[in-house]
C-alpha cells in the first residue's frame, strides 16, 4: 500500500490528458518544459506558471484516520497546471484570440476530469478548483496562460 497518492495522481493526470480525444490537438508536458519554448496549445501538468526559478507542481496534506482495525490517511491536495495559448500575431485581437483558445482548452480539461473524476480509481475524486489568467506579449507574438489547480481527495 502506498502512503501517498500524489505521485500516482500526477502520473494519472498526465496519462489521461495525453490520451484524451478532447485534448488531441494540445501538447501535454510533465512539468515545465526546460526550454520555455511552448507550442501554440500546451498544458504543463505540475507547473505553477512561473517562467523562472523554483516551480511548485503540487501540494498535499494528510490526516490520520483510525478506522476500525485498519488505519488510513486521508489526503487532500492541489495539482497545479498551466495552459499555454500562443500565436505569432500581436494585432488588435491577439489577446482576445489567445484568451479564447486558452479558455476552450480549460473547458475541455474540465470535461475530461468530469468524465472520470477518480482518474481510474487512483483517487477518490478530483475537480477544477481555481484559475488565474496571465498575459504575455513578446517579440515572438502574443500569449495567454491560465494557471489552474485540480483539487483531489484520496485515502491511503
């Protein structure tokens, strides 16, 4: 028996997103991409959206539950992920276009999570819990990031 569900949950999210037909046009990364050169549509699983320095991928908290002869730990936590929507344009509608792409991806992520909130029985339940919208304009074009967290509950 594993004493923490977080590692298996991260792997299950990466596998689920990678194999989801709803996200077939989105590149899925395990953590932040080292080069920082993201494709037009991407999700970095286990990434808090910071472009430099130490990245926080997830947090969890366990509490001891003596239930009958077996003793369990209830685990709750947040897995941070970042959606990237980038276009090589910096015109008047660039942010609107990128924002639309990013929120479309977030909606599809929510659909995937709702289809199996246990991620193949790896955890008890999960769901989107918070989002943060960020804008970026560089010489390469316009981009929007949505940093979102997936909250989860597990028993180990």
